[in-house]
C-alpha cells in the first residue's frame, strides 16, 4: 500500500491548507479552558476538606447535644 | 542568572525531541504546558482535517478540534499506553465526530450489520481504485458516505491504522472490522460509480 498513490493523504493536506491560522486561536482557547479547570480543581482541593470538616464538626456537636438531653 | 535565561531554550529543545508518549508522560508528571503544546502542534491539523472531513463545516471542525483537545487534557491520566498516542487521539476524534453527527442529524443506522460469518481477509481488495481516486472526487464521495463508513476508510487509508488498531478504536472483533471495511469500500465504489460512471477522470 505504501508505494501506491494515496489521495486520502492529499485530501488531508488540502483540508489543512484551508485552516486559517493553523489553529493558534483554538490552542489559546484550549489553554484558557485548562486554566479554568485548574482553578476549579484547586478551589475544590483547598476548600472541600475544610467544608467537610466544618460539616462533620457541626454534626458531632449536634449529636453531643442530643446525648446531653 | 545566565542558566536561568537559557533554561527555557534547553527545555524547549528537549521538549521538541520527545516522542508523543514521552511528551504525554512528562506532561502528566510535570504539568509543563510545553509538552502539551508539542502534542497540539503535532496533531491539531490532522485532527482538524478529520473533523472537517466528517462534519463538513470549517467552523464546526474548529470547535470540534478544541473540544477534542480539552477532552484529551482532561483524560490524559486515562491513557494506558496500550496503543500509540495518535491511535488514542484519533479514536477520541472519530467517536466525537460520530456522536456530533448523530446528535445533529439524528442519523439512523442505514445499513444492517452484515457479518454472515464468512472469513473476510483484508487482502487490499479495491485499495488501488480507492486510493487513486482524484482528490476532489474523493472529497465529494466521502461527503455522501455514512459516518461509520467514512471513519473506517479514513482510519485505514489516511491514518494507516492496522486492523488491530481499528478494532481497538471501534471496539469490534477483527472479523467484524474486516467485514465493515469491505462493506465501506463497496459502498464507496457504488457511490463513486453513481456519481462519475459516465465522466472521464481529469
């Protein structure tokens, strides 16, 4: 198959030649989406354990009060 | 100070000489975007070409390219290294495009899976005729093909995937893939003949 003419490859090149800025704007968009996801995951990493500990403390305090009663 | 100034250059030259799999490993380890940029620069045009072949519209193809690379970014840790990076990327690309086409057109399955349990061999039947089709005619015939047929022909002829790699991408057995490929080639030639049977190729 390697020695035969392959017009599928030529068609691929034809489409690539039509791409206006060779995808630089798309690359910037991908990177900005990555930054957003990174920010969200950092926020979750930072605050989720705290939120969980606040909730569990509140639940412990509540069950302690119930026992006193 | 000088070492610090030279560092990005050294890093960039190191990055550029990486194989795809090394770049991906390094990106997972270091989160250095240069490694991801390298993969983007190597493959974004090819991904775009596949998207425009399947989705037809350049704006949709550009959006799809963006979505596919975001998917890659979010699922890099799922890449098992069982296949080549390019095979994994193209499998995300084809599956994404087929999903989009199904959503857009609510495309119903046009043909009944026809396995008939015959032993089909990939002996290159019709290869020469298909590969040598004039580029503009090839484009017109591919537009008329069902997305499943188009994707399997692109995998075979544009991406030079082996039958085993196509099996991994579409999740079918080897004999099913060979049968699908043969049917896709037959449908390609049927459409070609209906469009150009009477004309002389230029």
